[in-house]
């Protein structure tokens, strides 16, 4: 049987943070992750939300979610071309810009990975959503 861990990540940025990210600056912020384990038809739901540190890192090409001691590093591509796979990449930090500036005001993606735990393979699926702080505030009303 295969053990699977899914982690939902929610990060909200104000306008200054979004534009700094687009300009190539790393952003450190607190966000929320919700890990859920699946094994032999059983889940750990309902999951507990965990507040943790996120470092959003613009880079040249790759999307990558990396676990750290205090949270996660999320690498986001700045360029629209994936040179390693020779194809277009529609997901870039430009997406987080305001609509009037050519963005869509959010970034969402999945990352699949495998790891070993007690000599067993664990499938890991990260669901990442980076949105505007205004969207979070509007959800309270």
C-alpha cells in the first residue's frame, strides 16, 4: 500500500509584497498549511491548519516547494519559458500582479514528489495558492 501526504498551502500578500516578488525580491511571510495523510482508504481528516513561515523565492525557471525547519520555501519562475523541457510555462510571478498590469492577482499550482519514510515510499502532493491580502479580508464579510 502507498502512503500519501497532501499539503494545502495558502499564502496572502499585500500589493507591495506582490510587486516586490515580481521585481525579483524574496518575500518572507506567515501562511497556512494543512497536511492530510491517506493510507489504505483512511485519512487524517479533518486536518489541522498549521501557521508556518514561507519564503517565496523568484528564480529563473522552476516551480519547487521545499520543506524547511520552520515552514516552506517556494520557488516561482520569473520567465515564461521552461528551458529544461523546451516548452512555455504559463505560471510565472507575473500572475500575482494586478489585472491592470497584466496579472491575474493569484498563483495556484500542484507539485508532485516522492520521499521515503521508514523505508516506504510516500507520495507527496502540494497544492499551493498565493492570493491577494484583499481577497482574504473580503472573505471575512
